[in-house]
C-alpha cells in the first residue's frame, strides 16, 4: 500500500447513531488484534458505535443494523463483537441465510481463536476451547469464561426455546418476518440483549423484508434504542462511475481496488448498483400512502364548504415546475383539498397571481427556494396579503400533519387523477437530523410538488381555524 493510495469514503452516507459518552470498543479491538489483524478506520468506528453503553452499563443500541456493499469486510465487525462476547462469557447465536455462509463464519471464528493463542481440545487436558463441526449446527465454547457461540442457518422455528445475549443476523436482506418471529424472543431474557443485522440492499429475488423495514423506520426516527449505518447511493449510477465506487466502498485502497471492481463489471446496471454501490431499489417498497387509504377519502359530490380558501404553492426541488393547490374546511369538519394546476416556471407567476386576486383566500403558504421570494415580491406588488414562508421545522410539521390526517380520515378530495397518481406513488425522505420526513416520487416522470402543494394548503388550512361567531348574552 503506497502513501499515495486513495481510500474509500470512511464515513457512512447515512446513519442514525444515538448519543453516548462511553463505549467498550477498545476492549473488543484489543481481543481482535491478538490475531495479528488490524481494523480499518471505518470498521473501528462502527464497532465503537455498536459497543456504546449508557450509565447503567447497558447497550445504547439494543439493535444495530448496517448495510455495506459486498467484499468490503462488514462481517469482520461481527467477528470483533463476537470475540469480545466470548471473552465476557456471553451466549451468542450467529445466523445466516445459507449453510455455506454460516459454516464460513464458524471456520473464521475458530481460526481467530487459534491465532489468538488458544488451543482446541479437552478442558481436562488444559485446552482453551472446543468446537462442534456439524454443518448448520456448529458451536464454539471458550472454557475460561463459559462464552458460547452457536452458528445456525435460519428457519421459521430455529432458536425457539433457547436464550442468548447476542443475536447476529448475517445476510439480513434475506431475513423474513417468519424467521424474525422465531428468533427475536431468544434474547428477551438476557439482562443486556443486543441484536446485530448486517447485509446488503435486497435484490429482485430477495425474500426478506425485515432489514428494509428496520432501515426505513430508523431513517425516519420511528425506532427506539436502535442504530443504523450504510454506504449507499440515492440514485442509480453508471457502472463506470469511479467516484461512486469510492463513495460506497469504504475498503477501497485497503484490500479493494479499482482493478478488482473493473473485473466485476457486466451488463446488469441494477445488480451493480445494489451489490457494489449499496443502492436501495424501489421494487420492494410500497408507496408511503397506499391507493386504498387515499381512495377511502374520496367524496362523490363536492361537500358544503365553509370559509375562505387556504392556498399551498410549491416550487419543485429541480426548479422546473411550480404547483398550486387549495384547502378549505367543510361543514362536516373535514378539510377538502384540490390541486389547481402544475405549470413550468418558465410561464411565470401571473397565473398564480390571477387566481389569488380573484379567489376568497385567507392564507397562502409558499415553499421552494427557486421561486419563493420572487412570488412573495409579486404578491406584494399586487397588494395581496403577505404569504407564509414556512421554516424547515414547519415543513416537517406539515408533512407529518398530512400523514396523520390521511390515516385519521380528516381529509377529503375529489380523486383528481394527477394528484391521486402522485400521492399513491410516493416515498418518504429524511429531512433534518431529528427524524423529520418529507416526500419524494417513486418515479422520475411524476412531480412530487403536486402533492407538496396540497399538503402545504392543508397545513395552512389546519392552522387557520374558522372564527366562531361571538355570542352576546343580556
């Protein structure tokens, strides 16, 4: 390795790590280094997060998942934690999807113990550990501590009736809900349980959904006592994009190099993006708002409207289009939403100004850096009411309010084809660092600004309560 070697991105492209002040990672690293091996920087950092403890000595992350493209050395992180667990006298269940993977991990752990100076054999004869080599049911026990690791292939019933302190889910992209139901309770009785999941994004033939759901919940702040790290690309990249190779493969410059990746290249762009760049594809992801949930809010006739309109205007993130929608209270206590139009920004703002001048409008919310201030200036020139320019915190609130209203059925709409198509083909995206979310389209030819304008109008309308008539009593 030369001093001029270029290294891959050592920091996760996305992560959720809970705050902590103490970690036991150095102890684990010291055990690992007895094998004459050293960690890469990125491996050390993940072990540091995994082994963080609180003031009571409990794991900060009771569950921890990480996704890294193939051949980077992600399983070494598991081995480091497992070596420490053995030394601490813990019981570990290491599971994998394939027998060959489970057996390879057993062989690697056995080798690491031997390279640490431990001898296999009978305890009576002064040996340090023993092992059972039945494929799919391997086992290692360290005599001095009583620590045990069992290596299993996953089934829908495997692990039932047994208790462990650490549960490892290797090849987590294949981890099914049935398998999770059988395994998640195996660590319940431990005083300080931990579950580690590691794998790559799912391929079109992957059967597991637990890993993807765990990731989604973590990225949107919907899980407690859990952590996540990944190396990935948000969108598909050209297979020859070398910058993407270095972005998604932290072991570039160590044991992985450009020449090895070039030898992998074939015709399957999607497979390259998933396996080598950590791309999370959309085929296993349902819309964040289902067609069923949205259709249940449809009204067959225009409801009785109550009060003035609230208007939401959203300039698209790419600066191409601007959308406008309205929201208004109904006599039944719901909020009716409808899209007015979505036009190219090249058409200017006059169509928006004309609508605002001629409608009974109580409030206007505008979002989108590409046109927000220009439209506000135009409205001022025409002496229209000053618009609301929501903060990031308010945008997060508007998105959350939209989701709640859909599931609480406090919204209604007339099933406009354009709005329905965008709403029922959307996904969530992370906003800020505190678990806030926004929406993005699952398809490039659908403009999410259409729905964003509707949810802005809904938010403005929700904050614009109808005034109650003052009652005077004599």
